């Protein structure tokens, strides 16, 4: 039995969503060859960093590349707009994918192995990444996977109702990212001087993100004041390329550049895509979350705190499950409303939104005393037809405690 875990992206934000499952299986001593495949040195470095010393000695690491000259030419021509390498790497490495019995992925692009490259016998497990509400997370492609791991009942219910996923092919496993040693606690930004810290975390999608319509007005508002700190840490893909192309709707936009006045502002910390943007360092550090469509709000709600949401396009969001997270705080339409919304945030949180946040979190995450990564490893072993894992699989914390 050969089980592969694939990480195929420009950024590292998906690694922590499924690598902990591979690590749990390795600690359990499963009777299978475990292989982690990456597609660039950045991903390889992150896998090794989070790998608990198991990458190499126990889990094999393979870095896949583009092997055909035509693929290399296409990447050079298209990469500034489209993730060409991400799409081409499958066809260039079919021998590797044919060697697997099960492939575990955090994204949907890998379905190309079935639809275009005819690897019908390769069983693909989707771990998803994030527990957000966007419609693209519940489209019909989800039903093409052989099995899907979900964080909680919300995701399961929507996959069945909206994507037509067979309930028998879904396992509720919790959120393996919460188990990973991400190193976020070692990241310190801004002066801890008692001023509230606001995290502005706009999404990348042109049709949903507040950045394109109101983002600079938000930065202007904070730059003109000294009573708040601001962490500007957008979705890691917002500034990755000169152009942003949405995958769920055909739309293109430019994120632009960050002006020097924002970079110089003493109360603003800007991170356009470093590792810290993926480790929950900022969601843990902030006192108030300011966002739009990003699933990171649910990671912020691991510890309930005030939220404010930007709706500059005036979307009709009430009653729409794709904006369920907007029930966690006040919704405003312009940066001019920030003063009132932020001033009221703490009081409104206590009286109105804290209970709603807890309900949203509980619906999104089914967490138990057993770590989510171990629950997912058990589900993967069952799906792969491997012997059941022992009742007491050692967690990362237990191993660390015993040296």
C-alpha cells in the first residue's frame, strides 16, 4: 500500500491542513509506505519544518517538477496570470501518480488526474483547507472525490445538500491544522502598548474581496490614527501575482502595490504572504478581526473575539449560507464606518455576537478529546483498507513529553 500526500501550490498555506494526518499515520506505524510530494522548494521546506523529524526517516519526500520542454515554455508564458505550473505538473509526473494507491490532497485541482489523465484507479481523498462558507467550497467537484474529510457538521451538511456528495464518502474528523506545531507563538508584531490590534484579512477573489473596492481606504483610516494597531495580512495569494483570476467566476483584477506611506506608518504591520500568514500568528495576536470572505475568521473564532465585516459592494448577505460568518459581527459598507464599528465592537461582542460566534464555531468544527489529525488518520486507514489504528496513537504532545 502506497499513500501519497500532495502539496501543489505557490504558497504554503495548505500544508498544515493535511500533513498532520501523514505524521499521525507515521507515529501510528501503519503498514503502508507514506510519501509526501511537493512541487517547489518553498513547499518542501515547510513540509520539513512541520514534519516533526519524520520527513526522510519515516516519510519519503519527493519534489515533482516540470519534465517536458513544452510545459516549461507554457509556464514561462502564462505563470504571471495563471497557475500554469500547478496544472502542468500532473501530466509531467504520471508515473509517480500511477505508483500510488491513495492520494491525499487539500485542493480540488488534483481531480485533473481522473478527468484529463484517466487515472480512474487512483483513489483520491480530499481533506479541504479551511472551514469557510464560500460557495466554491461546495460545488459539484467535491462529489468526484473518493472520500472527503470535513471539519464539522456544517461542511458535511452543505456537501450533501449542495454538492451531491454521498454521505457514506464523508468522514467528520475535526481540524488537523489545530494539532500542528505551527510556530506561530514565536511571531511577535507591533508594540504591546495596550492599543487594540485589528487584523485586516481580505480575501483574494475579485468578486468577494473588500480589498479592490475599499482596501486602501481601510489602510488610510488606520494610518491617520494612533489609537489602533493594524495588522494587514490578506490572503496569501492576493499579492502573489500581478493579476488575480477568480476560479469560481471568470473575473480578473489587480491587487496593485502597497504605497510607501502605509509601509512607514508606525501603527501598521504589513505581511503580504510570509509564513506567519499561515501559522495563525495573526489570528491569535489580534483583538479584533476585520474581513470579508476569508475562512481564516473561523480560526480566529477558536478564541471568540470581536469581528467586523466589510461589504463595499452591498451584497445581499442575510440568510445566505455563503456569508454565515457575517453573523459573527457588525457588517459595514464603507471605511468611513470603521470608527463607530470598532468603538462598539467589544460591547456588541459581549451582548450580541459572542453566543453567535460559539454556535458558528461549533457547527464548523467537531473537536473531541482525540486530536483531529489522529481521527483523520483512523479514517484514512479505514478508507485504504489498512488495519485499524491502535486505540492510543501517540500524539505530538505525548511524544514531546517523553523526550
